[in-house]
């Protein structure tokens, strides 16, 4: 299946073109570049927008992000963001690659295992394989209580600890430290990847209790938790005329629960992007850790040291949009449009799909998870929709953790509201329902 095939596309994970803030980006770029000079053009922490930037990214942009984040999440002093806790990136996808390259060493067995919450973002597998985790990836499933299977994860961590207890990897970190390095890299024994708020693909949001339990496990077993925090500001079940109050990010919880004077690296990293709340073509994001130590390590990687922050110009365009309030205006528009689409999707599914279809109203983000009743084959129905109706709706097999399948393709689908319009949603779900009705008749199923 091509992500761009079909007349009605419930696959695409980016905003419909009419929602992209083109004029706002033009204005921000003009405001940024029109002056002959800026007061930070020669400041080594910032530099001119069109030259190589500092390794960690412009300080004023990081400050703007922190102000935006602290306001959005209503953070107190114990959990609030500071510029030195951030490293700027060219988006969440490249952020993951940098994270794995700079904090794990699976090739020698020093980093023992990667855990990925399943169902998962369908392209994350390749990033872990590129980083050397082929054959070292285990799926951790979600539960029905807005959590992941923490008990299973704990059991697996204890088993791996016992299995590798007698191994000596003291020399391994030397492989990834420059001979003249004054600060050795912090490498983790395990890594966990998840999207804890409005998850892709399930749409679930994990409870604070679940997040805290995961942090406790991570501290005990030297595990890094990588959270893709990319959808959490797209909140639909709160008043749209007020700024959203999302669930606290895991890094905020990790930071707030550390003892005073803590000088370690923490066990969480928030991997963020502006692709979902502004435009993916900007290719700009950031990483945040509990203090400056881990993100400083990320900013010192070879690529950053060579070229500086990977998105100098676009980071400053976004920083300008943060400072002039445009980001909040764009976010309010997206929340309004996406909430309407989510409501139309829910009503359409209840009207047109089989009566015992399992589907919950989408409360935020881009995606939701739909499970047909027993007897319906999601793979077959997905193929019929594409080939006969020109409708792209991916079955659950796309969202497996590589090498640890949970058979999500049997009955499940992921649905995206980001690219489809109101009328298209209604038309697409109605045609999907017609296909299901014909399928039920053909296979003697209840509809």
C-alpha cells in the first residue's frame, strides 16, 4: 500500500494542505531576515540565522520553547523547562537516530535490549534496526486501562539482568568515546520507546501512575525512556477557547521526583517536533532531558560538532512564531478543525460500521484505533477498500514491532483525521461500512 494512494486517505499523518500556516511562516521569515542585523548575530550561543549555529541550538529559541512549554503544561519550579535542558533537532525522526547513536551500544551487548510499545508507529522499527538493535527488540503491549503492561516489562528486565549479570563490558564505552573526550558518554543498558499521549497508532494516553511506574523501573534497571511527545498539545476534550492543559510529559515527572542536587542523567528524554502543530516541512524539533547533562551529550555528537544545530534557520522561524503568539493561534485552529473531524468520524463509525465494532471517541492527536467484530479480516477489507473504492485505511499489520507480532492485522485499523476533510470522512466511512456489510453477507457474519 502506498501512503499516497487512493482518493480518500485515512493513512496520511500530516495536516491537510489548507491547514498549513504558509502565510504565517512567510511573515515570520520576513520578520527574521529583513533586518540588516540582529543583536545576537555574533553571539556564540545564537549566531546569524543563515550561518552554522551553536551545537545545542540558539539560546533565544530554546528560551522561547521553554516559555511556551511551561505555560502550556503549567509547570512549577520543580518540573519547569530551562533552555539548558534542551537540544534542538531537525525533527523527531532524526532526533531518534541521534538519541540511539549517542546513548546506546547494542552492537557489543552493552545495551541489552530495546522495548517498543505495541502497536507502534510503523516506521520506528527501521530506526532501531539502523542503530544495531536487529534481533534485540521486544514488544510491550498496551492495556485497556490507559497504560502499558508494566508487569511484563518488569519481568523481562529482571530476566535480562539475570542473564547478563556476569558479563563484563567495562571496555565497551571506549568504542564510542573520542580518545580526548573529557566527559565519557552515558550509555544505557536498556531503552524503551513509546508515545505516551495520544499514541500513534492507538490514540491512547497513559495515566500519570503508569508513567511514574515506568520511570521507577527505568531508574532501577538503567533504562532510557524515549517519549515521542508530538501530539500532546492537540487536545480535543477541553474547551477550545482556552489553551490546552495536557498530561505532564514523562521528563517533567522524572525531573520533579529527583532528589535535590541530583547530578545524574535522568532516565527520560522527551523527543519533540513542531511538525504536528505547525508544518512538517519545517523539519524542526527538540529534545529535553531532566537537566543539561544528557542533552549536552546529544549536542556533542559528530554531526552537530561538524555543522552545528541541524536546523538553524527554521528553528529561528519557529522561535519567531512562538514569540509573536502565532503558534498558539495556529494551534487553536488545528484543535478546532481536528475536534470537528474527530466527532464526525465517531458518529460515522457508529452509524455505518458493524454494530459490535470497538471504537472510542478520539480525544486528541491525529490517530484512533478501530477493531471490527470477530470474523472480519482487516487485511482483506483494507485491500478491498483500496482496490475497489480508492480508500486508504491501513490495517493493524502495519503497526507491529518487528520480530514480535501481536496479529494486529486480524481485525484492527488505524485511522488518521489529519488529512481528510469533513465530507470525505463521511463518504469514506459510509463506503467502508458498505464493504463490511457485503463482507458480512458473504461470510455469514453478524453486521
